[in-house]
């Protein structure tokens, strides 16, 4: 089993499902984003505070491979790792249904950093994530 640096448990709400009774594809991005925000909170920071200091992390690209559909009431977990690729931080986020530990989606979220409106490597994140970056 892969080691993850952060996990967050969710439960599918009825309104997140489409007419076919499965979680709408766009909702998975919300799950992934919420997990990234909670990860940052778990290490003692948040995106609002960083923004107020002039640092903004922004998504530049998202890849999601859908494997197994979640349905209403399913409990699931977003499992997260991060790595650096040049100026980008990449969040690898996997979604597993808890009832059977089945992989439901694999997300790869590429982020860039702006400091005072200018593209930066985002050294602040190297410091914040030092113990987690490969």
C-alpha cells in the first residue's frame, strides 16, 4: 500500500449525484480542492493567510482518471502526496471508497505560485512542505 502524507474522510451527499445516481464528475474536483485546503490547515497555515501575505497558489492544470463511481451515502477518503516539478507543486490525490478500499479516482493537480502578482517558484511552500516533498 502506498504511503500518503495526509488523508481526509468525506461522505457523498445526495445533491452531488447526477441523474444516473453517481457523483457528477465535476464534484471530484471539489473533493480534491477541499483536501488540499485541509492539508494546509493541518500544518498550521491556510490560503487566506498566505494571500494576505501576497502569496497565491493557483491551479494550472488538473488530470483526473475516474475508476469507480461513488454513489449517495458512500464514505470515502482523499489520500494526498505532493512533489515538486520545476516551479510547479504537484498534488497527487487518490480517492478511495472506504467500504471496500476501491480506488474511485486518481487526481493530479498542478499548481503555480504567484508572489505579489508575479510568477515565483513559491519558496514559502518549500518551507511549509519541507518534510513532505520528495
